[in-house]
């Protein structure tokens, strides 16, 4: 609940509005940050009250709700400053935005807390880590130079914000539906799915998100450096996936090989999507978001239909996740006139499509 407004409002709406030629004004940027913070607090409070009202572990919720409310507020402000700095070409803060909080939360596991206090201790550690990072960022004026340089007026701002908000809402909403389909899988498959999600997310975070702000930011005048970077990523990912698939076939059999291949192609598609989106935010009009608005509903509908068929498995859901990222990225690469990269990503997605169909046999 606390992260949803950050994903939609700050990452999905504010960041592209800081990159695009229809750049947000300082007043609009600060208003988006305020609304995201307020929404985060309201959602966490509402979810806690709903659990208490429905007698779902009420005693546990009460001791977790208050630190969670504090964390939602501080966490959103940290993300706001980190994303603003990222738009200005400084990737350090967005790359490490969760490090202090997560480290402190992990350290709490060293203490033998009573069962009913363990979660509260971890959430309090998250609050402390985010608060320390927020104070450091404020003292170092992180993002202030970017906010000061924002224009006083911006043409087409409302329409641009509408496109970006629609894209973010549809994208994250669609992923939420895909996540809900996981309840149809065995517990062991859900565990593997969660590991795959973490693997893909961490690879993209440590490669694309840590480098791309240096290549695509408010002062960038060409997408070519980013496209060369994407070529390198795809080459490495395809090579590692090929080796991993062969090794999985020899050690664990065909099913494991198919899973490794699906995850590898997902990494390729997700990396392409992350690079292409930044290029589109900077060099394409906001209306280019309509290219990807249709992808998520189509893939989610196909996944929902697949879930009703006998033989629905982890492999099908992995392919659905990959398709959301890969097809979105290929469409944006095509709009950026990167035909070779677009074709390469489509080849990866064609492999996912074959695996998806084969998973029902």
C-alpha cells in the first residue's frame, strides 16, 4: 500500500514529466510529491483499519500500523528526492534508495524478538533507515538544483500528465492482476515465481537503473548512447541464458531448462523496456504512451484465459510477466526508430510465446 502511490505518482508520473519536453513546473512537481505522500499514508491507514474492522489479526495490525504510517510518509519523501535527482542525471540516490532501510531491517533479525514484536521491530528499522537517508538528502540539497531549474510554465502539461498517469495506472494495475493469478499455483511454484521476480528486478536495478540516468536525463540530446548500452545488455543476457538453459537441461531436465529460458528472455525484455521507456520519456511526445496502453490489458486477458485452462503452470505466468515488459519495450524501440533492437526483443518475445503455448501440452 505504501509503495503503490510511489510507483504510480512518482516513478510513473513525475519522472517522465521531468524528462519530457513538456516538463513539469516546480509547483506541479512538488504537488505530485505531496499527493503521493498523502496517498501513501491514507492507503496504509485505510488498509490497517480494514484489517482491524474485519478482525484480521487486529492485535498485530495495531503495533505495525503506526510505524508503517510513519514509514510511508518518510519513504515517499526519500523516493521523491531520489527520482528528482535521477532526472537530473544523478543515479546514486535512486540506486541506493532502499539500502539504509533494508540493512537496518535485516539487522533486527539478529535480535531474538518475541514473535508479536518481530515485524514491528523490522518496520521501525525501516522508518529509522529512511529517516536517516531523508535527513542526509535534505542536508546535501539533493534534487534542489533540478527543482529550481524547472520552468514556471509548461505547454501541454495537463495532457502529458494524463498520458503518463494512464500508462502507470494501467501498467501497475495489470501487474497486480498477474500477481493475483499466482494463487492458482502450488506453493512451491509461487516461491519460484517470487524468486524469479526478484532476480529480474535486481538485474534491471543494478544494470539499467544505475547507468541509464547518466545516459538519458534532462540534458540529453540523443538516444544513441542508451541504445548502445542496450545492445551490450542483450548480448550478455542472451549468452548467459543460453549457457544456463543448456546446463539446466543436462542437470535438471527439460522443465527446468524451459524455466531458465523464460526467465532469461524476461530479463532481456525487462531491460529493453526500462531503456526504451527512458528514451521515450525524453525524446518522444507524451502521447507515445498509447503504444503500450493496449499491451498490458491484452497480455493480462490472455493470462486470465490461460488460468482457466487445464495445465496452467508457473511457466505460463512467467511468460505473461515477460510479455508485458518485452512487447511494451519493442513498441517503444520501434517508435524510437531502433529497428534492429526492436526485432531482437521481438525474437525474445516469440520464444516466450512458444514456451507459453508449449506449457499446456
